[in-house]
């Protein structure tokens, strides 16, 4: 989370420097962008978990046991 925040602040700074928009507007756009990224990551993660569950349900318990061993 800390790395995400630092990246966000650096991104906001460079976005402001490149576009020349006042700092308040840049922060507003930055916050909107951060919210969009969090929502997108959440959707992506849910989709991945759902696909994994579908994948597991297609195969036997025996296969899953070995798959988990190799995933570590």
C-alpha cells in the first residue's frame, strides 16, 4: 500500500508538471485515477479467483493436491 501511495504521488507530480494544470485539479484527477485503479484491481482479482474456482471444480481432488504442491 505504501509503494502504491508513493507511486501515486510521483504520478500526480509528473502529471501536473507535464500538463501545467494547477495542483488542486491534479490532486482531484489523481484521486479519481487512484479510485479507478483500486476498482479495476478488485474486479480483476475477483475474476481471477472465480476462474481458479472453476478450474478446480473441473479437476479431481487428487490433481488439486499436486497442483498446490507445485504452486508453492
